[in-house]
C-alpha cells in the first residue's frame, strides 16, 4: 500500500507525508479525533472563518518540520533517518491530548494539562506500534541527547508556533499574524546543540514576535471569545453541581463520565477507562449536550446554555486595574434581582472576574539567539534595534469582569460599573 500521501493545505499548499509511520499515526483514531476539535475554540464566534481544526494544525506543523530538517541537514548537521522520523512524529502528536474546544475546557473536565495527556497517548500508541515511538517520546520529553530536536518541537521558536500563527491569521482574516515562516526556517542553524537564527533572519524574528503579541490581543484573548469561554466553563461547573446532587442530566456517556468526576493525573494511570473515555471526547459532544440543556428546568443551566448556543453572550469589561470588590458586589446584587436568584452563590454563575496575560517573549525560558558572522550569539532582545527588552519580556496583565447584557441599562443608571 502506498502511504506517501499528499494533502492539499490552504496555508502551505501541498503537504507530503514523508514516512510510512507518520501515515499510520495519522490514520489512527487518536489523531483522527483532532478533526473534531477546533484549533481556536470559540474564536469563530468573533471571526466566522476560524473553524479550522487541530488536525489541520498538526499536519501543517509536520510539514514545517520537514522543511526544518532538510534545512539543517543541508547545512551539514547530522540528523539520521531514525531521528527525522522521530522528530516528525513528535510534532505530529504534540497536540493529540487536547480536549474539546482546545484550551477552553482543559481544567474544567480534568485536572491534567493537555501536554501530560498527549504524553500518555503517545505511550499508548508506542505500545500499539511496537516501540517505534521510543525516540519520538524522548524528543518530546527533552531527554534525547540532541536537545535542538526538542526545540524544533517545543520552544519559543518551534514548528508549532510557526504554523499556528500563520494558520490562525489565515482563517481568522487577521493579517497582523502573517509571518515569514519559510524564511525563518531557512535561517535556522545549530550551535552547541542549541537552535539559533542566522543574523540575516533577524527582521523575520522581529516580525514573528510582534505578530505573536498582536495575535494574542486581537484573536486569542479577544474579549468576546473570552466571554464565551467563561460561559462554557461556568456551564460545566453548574452541570457538575447538578449531577453531584443526583439530578439527571443528558450527555453522551463518555462526557457524563467527566461531569461526574474530575480525574487527576494519577487517575489516568491507575484507571484505563479514564483515558479511554477522554479519547472519545470532541466538540460535538459538548454542543449536543448544551443544546439539550437549553430546555433543562434548572434556570441557571438553561439560561447559560441558551446564551451560549444562540450567541447571546455576557458583557465583558476589561480594565488595567483589578475590579473593585464593591463593583463586583453591586453587579451581583442587580443580577440576583434580574434573574430572581436566591443566593450570591447562584450569582457566581452569572458574574465572574479574572485576569488575562500576554507575554510575547519570555526572557527566562530558552532564548531565541541570533548568530552573527563572527560566530557571536546574542539574545534577540539584545540583538534587535527595534524590540526593547523591557517591553519585549514584559508580561502584560489585565483584569476583566463578565455579567449578563440584560443588566447593562441598570448598571449605567445606577453608576455601579467603573
């Protein structure tokens, strides 16, 4: 059977599957599940075109990995066929552990990060494939001797980021995210087992970091998508509360499994049914359940569900300063009156506050280093004459509060808000 397939991708053009093992991994139900998980969660409620999936992203990242490996090999770096297969497998499976709507429900259904679940699924696949993923898992965990291979999979300049910025920009229509991924890859090199960028690529890196910062504010942390995400999180808090009281709640069995309990990391290892049920979850299960909950007799659950399904989203206000407790209290009191809620505990499902952060470049993690002609290496934060270190490495934190739009008029008339 010919396994060297070609996929037509709207972002990168024709994508080749370079190795038979990768084809077999792509065909596996674990990977096919990613077709049913949106890359950007609920961002399509703001940018209607952002309906692309984790499957598409993983394929794109694999394609970029092929370019990166070929570039480094052409510059005299030794990457064996076994290592090439492994690093391709590692990037292909790096997101296989994502749950429904990607990051949105990551800690609502389970108390485990998607990276840990990806690793567990890779271990499971490794058994099925007779140990063919041994090196891929080492690269994924950064225990393989050639550390630069892990950097290609997970770092501040990995194939994951190079694909998702370009892909998310394409499907959302936000042009600020467009980056020169091909040029960045052509400028890759390795010094002392560290991935570096040749000095000719410094402007592309500057554009990459600026694009990442803008995409976070404009797409990933867009306030409307954030409001929808918080409504979804609180929907599942309410669902879990009702189930804990013994109330019947419709949901597919594998989703109900996680509503009834919230597994931690040890549970995945000790109980095989946890991972089995998780690998059946996708976006369709969530939407099917929430549509049914719009008719549930519980007012809190049905109100949240109707708002979510019909895009009647909560109002969200973002502030540079923490939301004052008296403001939160006033909003909760008005909400309780509006929806005839009997307690402030019930109001917490309708009024909630938190923080968001944006950090385009971490000066503490593995750095993006620029290689100059005299073999000198400089951190991009110091090598760039455009990007200021104090700005580039700064984590920007903002505060927000969500509440029902229906109380907006009362808030303005009573001057209770900001």
